[in-house]
């Protein structure tokens, strides 16, 4: 029986737009389902509803009266997490957390997303302009140099993430995204496109093909091999590289990056029983839309990755560069996220 052949898509269907819709699928195996972005720890510490973190009977007797038997402060009773809130209180509390967390996420990681995207796009453009028939272009932004730069960005990102919990979640999601690109975004085996090409039998990307897709696949595959050899493979770097390889422009990639993070955070809130699915959708559609738009507008220029040498011999120029680089804007959230592994019981990895 002959393998099915797919008809060519209409001229109105843009390849990058179609890839964007694929990446918006919440069922993609990117590891975000097991991450709460610090929300679980934030809720367990009582910050979603501080006044309800302890029952009245569990509060210490500050007036000097004798507490009820078994209710003494420090009698071995563990602090209880906040009770479920009604929609009128849960919505504002979660929206406040999400606004601070998404803003911190953007400020501390979006610069690496931008640099990784620019690195891959420059390398692909240099390959297109290279001599015909050459495997590596003469320009410095060849595949090997691009991978080296991605690894350097990865190492910088590793150094700027403040807790082992954040590093663990970022690495897991980054590697999952690279695997998705290699095994999930390639042509399915045995299903031929109209041009006669088909996917590999093992479902991976065919690096030996021709055209921009093959060059992009080869670059991402080379970076994935570097991750296997020990590079961290953080989410921001992998996300930027994959979006650039798929032909998605930076503004769209930036919006997608923040949107999927916010959606994953709200999904965790539903599974933690903080809010219901309808309120979660309302928060994503309204307050978080403004939060994401504000984070995109306030993205600052990052430091030069080649160092912090200033112009004109200004010995303090490095300080100005550092202030414009990746930064933490919410220390409380970082501290609570770092305490995730100290919870007695937990459902998420971060």
C-alpha cells in the first residue's frame, strides 16, 4: 500500500504561524505541567491568604492566657497551608502573585531568550549567504560558533539563576523543548510531503536535507549534542533557539514565551485548587494580558556577552551595563521558590 501524500498547503498558510499554533498546544511534552513557578510554595507558606494560614485555635496566646491543651505554640504542630478562598478573594490574590512572578520571570530570563534567538537567526542567515556547496560558511556565525555562543549564554544563565529549584525546572523544560523539536516537529515517518520528502524512520529530523529547515535542524541538533555533553540547556536559551529555527520572529517568540509561562502558572493554580478553570481563564484573558504586555515593553537591553568593558575608558561603565542586564525584581518569590523542596508534601517539581 502506497504511503499517503499530503497536498501542499494553501498560499495563505504561513509556516511560522502554523508552528506558533503548534507550540501553543498545552499538551506538548515540554515539562511545564510539573512546574508551578513557585506558586505551590507561596501558597503553602500562607501568602495567598496570610490571615487564614493558621486557624484561630492554633494561634499563640499573646495576652498571656493559658492556651488550650495541645495548642501551645511550638507544640509540634506544623503550620497549615491557607484554606481555599472564594473567587472574590482568590482572583485578586492569584493575580497579584502572577503579576509579580511573570514580571520577575521576564526580567531575569528574557534577555537570554533574545540573545539565543538572534544567535540562531544570524547563523542561519550566514549559512544562506555562504558559498554554494560549502557545509560551513566563511562568516564567523557558522554552526560551530553559534553553538559555542549558545553554550556561553547557557552558562551565564546558570550563574544568574538564584536557586537549585529554578535551575532544575529550567533545565528540565529546556531539554524537553529540544527533544520536542527533534522528535515532535519533524515530518512523521512514512508520510510523504508533496515535494517527495518524508520524515526519518525514527521520527527525528533529517539533517541531511536541503533548505533552511535542514540547516536549522542541524544547528539545533548540534546544540542538543552540546547539552548532552554537559551544557545546562536552560529553557530561555532553548526556547529562543527553537523559535528562531522555526522562523518565528522575536516579538512573537517573546510573547509566546511569557504567555505559555503564565498559562502554565494558572494551570498549576487550578490543580492546587486555588482557583477554578473559569476564573483561571478570566485571569489569563484580562489581568495577565496587561502584565505580559507591560513585561514586553519594559524589557531592557542586556549586557554585552563579551564582557563589561565601557567606552572611553570609563571604569564605572560596567555598573551601568550590569543594571541593564538580567535582574531579579521579586526577591520574596525567589526565596519562597527556593524553599520548595522543604515542603512536607508537594505535587510539583518547582
